[in-house]
C-alpha cells in the first residue's frame, strides 16, 4: 500500500477516500477532520466535523451553533474508525485543543501535523511526537532565517519598555485565538499582576480559555476604561487594529506585535510596529527539522508555508519529500477584530 492510498492531496485539502473525510478542508465537504480552531483550518459549512471538544467549542463561538450539520468530539489518544481507516488525535502544542491527526490503514501510518510547536506553552497541551511512516508537516516558518527568540526574553522586553515609558499605553497585536492568551500567560509568569486589557474581539475566546481552567489573571475590556486610565497599561488587540483609528483612544501608544513574522523587518514596518516581539505559535526552522527527523518517517509531505526549502532539506537527509501546494492556509485570523463588534466574521 502507498501513502496516497491512505491520504491524497486534493484542491479541497488532504482526503482519505477509504474513510470518506478530508483533513482541514479549504471548502465545505461532507465529513471534515479538523486539527484546530484557526479560521484557515476550521471553516463552517461541513456536513460533519470530528475534532477535539475545545476545537468544536471554539468553532461554535466563532460561527454559531449551526456551523456544521453534525459534530463528534474526540480526545487525545482516542481512536475512531472511519471507513477502513483508524484515526487518532495527538496534541500539537499549537493552541488550546490543537491536534495532530494520525491515520492508519493496513499497517501504514500517516500523521498530519496541522499547525504545531514543540516549545512549552502554559495554555495548551504540549506537542507529542508520533512515530510514523509519512509525516505531513506545516512549513509556516520553513526557512533557516526563522529561529524564534526565547518567549520569556521577549516578554521581558515588553515589560522593560513599560518601565521606561510609564506614561504610554502598550498595545500588543496578537492573533485572537491562542497567541493572545499565551502572551497573557507569559506576562503573568513574569510576575506582572496588574489588569491586562482586551480588545472586544478577544473577549469570548479569552473567557473560554479561562473557563477551561487557564489562569490568565485579571483581564478587562478596554472599552470600559477611560483614556487617562490606560497610561502605563498593556492591551491585547488583533494585529489589524494597530494601524486603525481604534488605537487613537490610547495615550501615546507603543505599538507591539507578537509574531514569528517580527523576525522580518518589513513585516514590522507594514504594521507600524515600534516594539517587535518574536513570539510564535509555530515551530521554527530548527523545530521543524528536528521534528521531521524524530518522527522516523521515511517520507515527508510539506504544506502551509515555505514548502520548497523544507522539501530540499528533507531530501538532503535521504528522505522522500514533496510539496502539497494546497491553497487556502495562511496567517491565521489576520483579519479578526476589524471592529470591536466583530465585523470581520468573529463573534464579538
């Protein structure tokens, strides 16, 4: 049996014909297996969705109760049989509820990573290495230039700036699902115990994290604060709002952006970022290559990002490798929170 007999790349995403499902399909399908809740992987309109309970909950928060015809929750380490295929979910370490999907048929195991990172994160289950024959890896930061900084050190930069400029508000652009909550948790880890303010677009997801037992300390909505009260404070907001009229409500704001893309100066300039924070929820080049090697897979399929460099590296290691060229995955949630009432499609 060939790997393509288990999972086959199609324009709608990776398809398991024997199981009758797609993994993270880019268009509505009859049956979808979803790795995590980011909007470029978890779309509404499928006939049925299999995902972790957290991912299902997050999709419901974003798209409403009728985001799919039917849903089924699956836990980490749990296996379900779809058609002739055995499907098992394993932690991906990306965001709350994120999973790698292992598909087994006739003794061959293919693992689709979804998005993942192999560094610690207090807001989600840690990445679990899964031995497999074929590994489908993301490549968001699949270039050697991307070596992420230590997250605690980046938070220290933020707090040092807060000390230097106590009269200024600090706005931290961060994706609404996962990144914002991780940044808050890292700030708390550093010992900062003052209220942290939230853009309205982040409220429901942050409250959901807190409801799942993630300790984020005291958070408040920025719309309930006066401008004078925001001097010397930290506010988390969607990246798109850093250069929006919304930011004018803050006293002389210091614009920050927490992202792996902040390694690229042009990205920082694009968002008018004064204080780039290199904090990513994706594996960097070293994380990607180390994970590929550790899976024991002899064949690597690369998707979602800088595919060619990682394919080339895999081949230099004696592995069979190919790009999948599936269009539809990108910067998660970059458009979220265009207004505080959620006009970008996310629940406010």
